[in-house]
């Protein structure tokens, strides 16, 4: 056996600074050397089974049997066991060794993690179980999945989802802020799912974050995780228990410089830290470079300490290197507890201010000043991403080489310069507008976030189409017609223009020139003139258009055939295009037409189009067998209905789970999809915790019990239609509608099918003009799911609407219908549009089930 390496050599190995050959030799030595293992790690604390274990300690309690002699040959699992076939080793860490294996029964690759200790004691085994239980609490696309926990030849193991990709640790840094924001969203979503389920990760670092082959983020390695009863920060300020009297002191490599490996350290093992008042005799766990300041003082880990580590990972992505990287442990502790990180934009001025503020808040030294949990970080990043996306979507190409610069080129270049300051631009605009027209402020909500997103999208729309004036005029006139319903006056356009130009000039600074001012003024003049024409044309018919629409007379129920199943549908209306409505979950085409709210909603849709409404397989008047068919079968069924109804090209409107077959059809048969509209939908329902149509595990079982025990009652109204949940008449009609539409077992199977649907890989193939509508407070499918969905469809427009209801015919339906009408009108004329300057407070906010 080779002589024991020095502590410097061990430190270099832990940091990954040794050549591959030297690493293999040293690893083999450490596997068989008790002294080296003891120098690196020790037994976990009695007070916390989640304490880290790099390599097993050789210390024994009184009365414990002497362990068998260590072998110099590293242990390897048998080639086959428990339906797994071991393929190769993936690596070895302090706590475990990981192998790639193939699940012979389910025909999929898995990662098998074994305890690294030669003779794992009960606490080591329990630690592995804690890790498995922590991940098992989570079912989220941004968290690695655990399939099984077992044991082979006395070695416990966990079978994980195999993630093929690379860790952030190996990603060249810094990365562009757009990439950092995308990674931040995935990581925050995964960590937020953990915090919601009462799991503290306690070792967030680049090595534990993987980018898979599709660029999706996966949070790994819950080896230090702690399960808590309530996901709160109530333990903040509590010190970790000291070790029992007489327990042996733990040893540590206190001079590990990069400190990127998880450690366990007590104060008496690092007297310099204790002398500095940093550990207070407690146990410190985690990876030193990413530990929050309070953890160095012995405070227990909290949600806020996870948030701090998350912020450091994002800071490092943007800057390239943390300010305290490369220091030894004492220097890291002193630096982190005494100094604040420089503001991100002082090092990376290109990062948008909104994103920099989120990251800077995560890494504040005071835990109380940080976000309270990863859920708050996720919400802030979702808002940032939505605003940045509005400014960063694909723009018209630059002028060809040698051609003279046009006003469109000047405006486009100015807009590109301002993209990183998107939030500041729209905020300054509204400040200027309200200064000029104070009376307008009362029409807007106190929280202007949604309105800022609308304005950003409207500006982008204009910039995208400056080189296509005919198309732009059509869209703007349609926008003007929409604004007639919002009590907009022609003079408001003048105030908007002046406020916009003032905000642009202020933020452009030295880049603002007379040529830029002329170009923007000319561009806005086109916008205002076209919108005035649309506004004035609509005001002449405002009285008649405000009346309740006449009842829409539907043809008799007809049936299409798909794979021997009969599918019921009805058609009505005589507009310039065909609109096919596919509703999620339970429906009944005849009962719907007899319901006052639903029939009024159909009448509004039928005023602009020939409307086709159908019952999917398993519900309503369609074949009841086959309830819960996969989305692919539902798409085939939808195609059969189009054929039977004589529809060559349709605008497909999918509500909730009804959007998945619409998107699949649009991707597979682009010639049949004139346009695609999503309402209250998601690319993968199961990706959004708490989503009614994406429930799994205990939540799904609870929902199914409610279905079976309460069928015939007005189920889920608190999620589907909260504004009408206390309306006695609506409760009676909804209960009857469910009874007519399906059996409880059929309804349960349809919920499971919605949860299983995943169309993320399909959305990139959609070429039809697309609109994504989502109510901001939708309690069945969160609005963040709608924003995510829009971001996955090339060129899709996202409009967030007021209201908390999921059912489209309940609550404030006028804004929803206005957005649909504008889109359908523009599509009939060959274009597309989004909402712009209309104040949302002027939209309909009438009561519970008014449907007005």
C-alpha cells in the first residue's frame, strides 16, 4: 500500500485538482486506509441524521465489535440484482458511490447510489433512508426522482432517475444572463417544491444541480436534507446541539482552500473559528463556500439558508467566480460573516436590474431580509422572466447590408439597448403618464405588475412589425376597437405618447439623439393614428355591442367515429372561421347548451365564428368507455370530429386539460390548425404542485376519494369557480352538470390522464399563430404554468387576465372574451394581436357568476 498522502494532497483530491491517474490511486488508498478516512470525516451527530458523511469514521463506541479488516479492493455491486443490470460506475463521493444500471423490467436507465462505508452503521443507513424519503416527498420535474430503496449484500442503495447531462459545476462561467435566468427558474422551482413539502436541502451548490440533455434543470443529492414538520423558518436563530459529553472530537481538514466539498466540523476541531466566535460549539454542515453567514455561528439551517445558497449559485453563474472562492475555511467564515457581496450589477452591468435585485436579495447577510423561502424566489423570477421574455422574443431581422438605415432600424436598435432595463422603462412610463393624467391612476390596480407585462408585450408587438406596416395597421385598429370597451378617449393616446417618449429619452441617456427621437415619434404616431381609427369605428356601435348576445341556436347533436368510439359534438354560428372548443375534464354538450352561463359564453364565441363544441371520449354524450384516454388518442378523436363536422382548418381553443389534444393535433397536422389558443392550461400539469389537473400521490388519492364519496355534489368549486362557490343556484347547476357528464370513476380516470399528459416536447413543433390566456389568480392551474406554456411555443402571445376562476364562463368573462375576439378578428384578417395600454381596472369585475 502506498504511504498516506499529506493533508494538502487530500485537500487537492477533494477539490478535484489532481490528475485522473493520481485521483484513482489516492481513492483506492483512502478506501482501505482508516487513518485517511478519519482525517476527512467522522460519525454523524446524534442530533441530526442528515449530517454529512464523506467517508466512514473508524471510531467505535464502547462495546461495539471490532470491524473486519478493510480491503484494498474497492467494493462493487453484483452485476445483476433486484431486476437491475449494472452497467458501469458513475463516480464516488464522500457519502456514496453511484453506478449506472438498467432496469430490466421497466426498460429504463437508473442511477444506483450505495453507502460508501465498508461497514455502514445504523445511522449511516438511516441517513440514506432520510435522503430517499426527502426526495420521495417531491414529485417535480426539476427534482431528480427516486424509484426505490433496497439492499444488496448488506449494502443499502437508492435507485434514482438517471439524469444524462452535466452539472453546473462543469459549466463554463460566466454565462449570459438569459441562460442564468433560465437555470435560476428551474432551480428555484425545484427548491420551492422541496420547501413546500417540508424538506430543507442544506447543500445547494453547482455540483448538485444538473442540466439534462434537453437543458432542463434537475436538483440532485439530498444527502444532507432535513425533513421538517412545517416548511417555515421558525428555527431561525436556534443553535445546533453540542455533542454529548465525552464524545470523541471530530477531526477536519481546516485548510481545505476551495471548500467545495460538504463537511462536518465542530468548534473544537477548528479552534481558530471558535476563537473568532463563529461556531459556538455547534455542528456545522454543508459546503463551506455556499454556507450562509448564520450557519458559521452555529445556527440551525432554515429555508433562508437554502435561499442564500441558491443566490450564491446564481451570483456565480453571472459573475463567474464568488469573491470568497479560494480561501481557507477560517478566511471564508470571516469573509462571509463580516462582508456583503458586491451588488451584482456593479460587476455585471448587462444583467437586468429586476434579475439582479432578486439575486442580491437572496445573498443578504441578514436572513430576515432575504426571501422567506424558495417559493418567494420562484415567484419573483417568474415575474422577471415574463417581463424579460416580452423584450427578448424574436424580432424582425436587421436591414440588409448596404441598405440605408430606416426609422424601423433606429427604433429597433434603441429598443434592443433598453431590453436589459425592461422593468425600469415601463415603470418610468407609468410614472410619467400618471404625472400628466392623475385621474387615470384610479383606473389601475395598486399592484402594477400585470400591467407592466402587458405594456412590454405591446411595445414588442409594435417593434416586431414596424417593417410590415399593412399588418401593423390591421392589428392596431383591432386594438383600438378593443379599447372602446375600456372607456378610452382619443386624447389618452396623446398622453401615452408623451409619457413614452419622455421615459425613453431619460433611459437612453447619451444614446438618445434627434434621429432617435424622430424615429420613435414617427413610430408612435402610426400607432396612435391606427388605434384612434379603430376606437372611433367601434364607438359608433358600442351601444349595440354591449347588449346581451342573442341566444345561439345549435344544430342537433351529431356523432363522429374514432377507433370505434362515438364522439358527440354540436355546431352553431356562422362566422368567417371555424372555432373548435375542447374543454377539460367533465362536459355534456346538450346540458351545457341548456345552462344560462355556458350558453351565453357559447353565444359570445359564436358571434365571431362557426363554433364546434364536443364531448371527449369518456364524458357527456360520447362513448363512456375509454375515459382517461391518453392525449394522443384524444388528438385522434379531435381530428375525427373535424372531419365529421366538415372543418378543414380550425382555430383550436383548449381549456385546461383540453389543450393537450389541440396542441398535438396542431403539431402533427399543421394544415388543419389555423390558430391555437390555450386557456388556463399547462405544458405538463404535473409539473405544477397543487394543480388540480396534475395531482399525484396522496393528493391524487384524496381527490379521487372526494369524487367517489361526494359525486353529485358541487365538487372543486373552490378551485374551479371560487367567485361562484357560494352561489346556491350555481352550486345546484354544477352538481347536476357533473352527474350528467360522467361517473365518479370516469371522472377520476380523466383526472389521472390530465396529470399524465406531457406535451413539452411537442410544443416546439407548433407553427400555427398561438395565444395563451390565463387568469392571474386561477386556483386550478397557476398562472405561472400559462407563462411557461407560452414560452415553449414559438411566437406565442401571452395575455394574463384578471380573476381567480378557472371555468371560462364564470366570473369576469368580458376581458377574456375581448382578448379572444381581438385575436380571432386579427386572425380572420391575417394577423394577430395582444392587449396593450388598456387599464385592467376598467375591465369587467362584476360579481360571482354574472358572466357579463
